[in-house]
């Protein structure tokens, strides 16, 4: 049996097969697909995505992954890599069981809310003295004063000393201590950035001058970070408090840690639990002869509340920005096929998009290891003829198979980001969705350009800039106008002034609440019936009953029994199903997951699609219904027909002046629903 070895480059460990000249393989050749008998991946929640995933797909060998924090996020799903049901690992030893068995220790969370971190700094809420300081600090050269400073600015570019002071006082007063209460136990403070960490260190020195050497900043600004970590790991040495920026979040094993301080927001569930893991290690005899049996987590940024309410925000795969733009272009090209957009300008615009996409696909090096794993799709979408009639499935394939491979252009990053913003606005417009946040972002960028209007290139575009900022231009804009904005302003983004100013303030902050909560280690994440059943259905679409539902074929009694067996026996019980989905018919539930085959949907509405007597608006309406049902499987809630994109050409009454035509279409919808309700 052979094993993969790794080579370190710039702090990252790469499988040697990527750098064969450094590998131990004979003659430095690449390993063949059958080279290994078994592939084992430690820390499998990291570095197994994007190009590294292709390495694991390449080898024809069983794959074993080990991790304490598997990811179930969008495009970063550890379970998918190992072909498992989401939240259903092959084997799991949960934290709650490890605590029960005595291998790890439990925690208590101390969840504190500070006014500025929760609400920002509001001028009207300040004392008269602080208002004067606020005016002196934030008033600009035009005498204008912001009404408030957003909470997101705190510890990013506004560092308020009293906020830090309040946090340190809570830690020093309530933190777990050793040496019969004389010394705070080893503590990690997770800071937001280097400036924040240094400010915490400075304020601690001012507040506790009798404790020299008690704190130390440990981050990548240090020359000798490892020696600092070693000192912190030594129970007999200072510092007692390590102020960390990312360096102590994972992989550090210091059993003496008794307190963790979350002084920043953490959006990744996996990282959140990795950080909590820094305190779970046992330490015998630590508590004045008694064994460590708990640790405290001081949370000042609502992390526990966030994960309780949201279970972690899904995060999209961090593909290159050019890949994201490729994905947007594909979706726009799909939307522009509609009859409503068959104007000379928009036909030309779509052709430009397609030409760009074809060019980007043809640029891909077919000899590249990662590209070879997706060669079928590279060849398919390198042919411009395959863009003549794109389907929704095409857009999904291009997003999944090609977008991560697209290589960046040698272009100004700010211009490319502006492209992504504008293409996103264009797609939202075509989909009939609101784009208020994107438009606000556009206003900010254009305002930024206007602030340096003395630059000749910007002066040339002054008319367009003024239209955007001072008229209803964007309110009435369509695709052509948005594309005009993108083309003319993209190269000006580099002139927007960068905010590099840091403000140090000392306004009186306020503790709004402090809650002490026992840990909630019991979790049903690994017993998730909903995830299991949905995964099973997507992976078994060739089973007779499921295939019938996807193809709009009515179910018979045997099909229903087969669904009952699957949903009520194999992956759970009838009780589980009813607890999650109530009385929803099994067929309808399955159809909502797999959707309806596009060919079957078009066949159901063929009478209307092929009717030469229908006008363009009516055909558009029918096509929108088809697209909705293909995605959602059924259309039970007819109220959606009163919203965009269905109403883009008018209401049902306006589009179907002959109501009998609409009644016939509605009958088809009801029949499709009925075929799923058996």
C-alpha cells in the first residue's frame, strides 16, 4: 500500500503529484489512476474543494475523510466529496458523547451585548461631552456630520476604547481563574484585525498596569509567531492572554485554556466550532488540584445567537471573480432568448456575451489536470452553436462544471468587480427581481468617482455620472442603459479613493445585557430526516416511481407503495415524514425535489406552444409557467401568477382576453399537479 506525501510551498501543503519533480515516484512521473489502494484525507473540511477535489476524483481508490467539523455549505460540502448524505457521516463521535465519556470538557457561554457593537454609535444618543468629541472626529471639510457610525465599522476602522475596556472588565471579573483565584486562566481573545488586537493589548496595559506581560498579540505580523505560541502553551510562562487574529483559531492544542473571548463575528459554522475546540481539551489538576471540567466562552458579537437562529450562513464557493462573471453571463444569455428581448441591440448584446463565453472556454488548457476532469463540458461549450438555444439546465452545468475553471484576465480588479455588479443588476432586471442593494452599491461607486471629478477620464463621463446621481435614470433604465453604464464607467473604478483612515474614540459604551447559558451539545444534525430523504431522492431519480413523477406520468398503486417503502421505512419512519411535512402527498413531495422534466413540461403544454393563434405575450406567459413548474415540480399556489415575471407583459386578464384559453392552460396545470398527488 502506498500513501500520498506532501510538499510545503508558501505555507500550503500540496500533494506531491502536483509537483512531480519533487516527488518520490520513479522518474518523477504522475501517478496513474490505480496507483493508490486507499486515500486518507485528514482535516477533510479544508482544502478538498476546487482543484484539490479533482485530485481525489482522479484516483480509483476508496476515500476516507477525517474531520471534526464537516462542512454542509453551498458548494463546500464535505459530504458531497465523499458521496454521503448531507449531515449523515459514515461514522460520527459527537462532542456531547466525548464530553459524557470524559475525553473532552463542556463549556458555558457568557453572551454579552454592548450598545455600540449592537447598534453602532448614534450621535443623538451620546452625552454632550461625547457629542463634542464626535463632531471633532467625524465632521468633514464641508461641515457635514454623519448621524451615526454603523456597527460594522466598530473595530474595523473605528476603535472605541471604552468598548474594549468593558470587554476586558467582564473577562477579568468573570473569567475562570487558577492559583486559588490569583491568576486568570489561559485565555484566547479572537480579535477582528491586527489594529484591533494591538488596541486590546494597549488598553489592557492601561487598565491593568500591575500585570506586565499578561497579554501578547499573536498574528501574522509577528516575526517569531511560533515561539510566542510556545510561550503561551507553557503553563509556567506568560502571557496568560493571547490576542489572536486567525492564528489560534484552529490547530492549537493548549489544554490549560479556560476562557475564550469572541470579539469578532464568525460566519462559518465549521470555523466557529473549530474555535470552540481550543477550549475543550482536558487538563488534569489545573483547578487548584481538581481536573478542568469546563471552560467559559465570552461572546460579545452575537455568534451563538446567529448560529442558533441561522444554523450558519451558507457561503458560496470562492471561485475567481471571472468565474462568477462567466456564470452571470450564461444566465443573462439564457434570459435574453425570450421573445421580448429580440431587438437589434439586445440580439447583438447576447451575441457579444456568447462570444465572450466561448472565448473563455477555448482559452482553457485541455492538458491541465483540473480541466481534463471536465473535458466533456469544455468541448460542449467551446462550440458557439450550443448556445443557440440554452436551457436552464445548461446554465447550471456551466456554473458547476466551467465557472470554477475560468482563468482571470489581466484587468484592473476594480473594473472586474464593477462588471460583476452590473451583470448582477442586469440579471435581476431580466428576472423581475429587486436589486435595491446592488443599486445602492452602484450609487456609492459612482459617488466615489464624482468625488474626484477633476480627472480628465472622469470629466468625459460627467454627463452620465450626473444622470445616475441626480435624475431618475436608473429607475427607468433597461438592459441597454445598464450595459452603457458598465462599459463607460468600469475603467474609472480605479480612481475611487480608498478609505484608509482609522479613528480612535473613547465614547461611553453601555452593556445592554449579559446572559449565562449552559452549552447545548445535543444536536440532531447527524440525524436529519429531511436532509437524508432529499439526498436519497436526488440520488435515485432512475427508480420507477421517481422517474414517473419527473416525467409527469401518473402513479399507480405499486408506485405509491414504493414511495412509502422508501420514505417511511428505508430512510426514516412515517412519523418522521409527518413531523417534517405534515399531510403532503408523497408524490407531490418528491416532485418538488426533482422538479419536472423540461421535455415533459413542454409536451403537457404543446397544444398552446404550437398554437399559431396565440400572440407573443400569451406564449411568453406559458413559457414562464413551464419554467416555474420545471424548477418547482408543481404549481399549487396560483397567486404567484400575479407577480413578476408572469406579469411582465400584463395580468392574466390583460394577456388572455379570451378567458377560455386561460382556463385551458389552468386545466393543464391542475393535471400536472394531480399526477404528483397520487
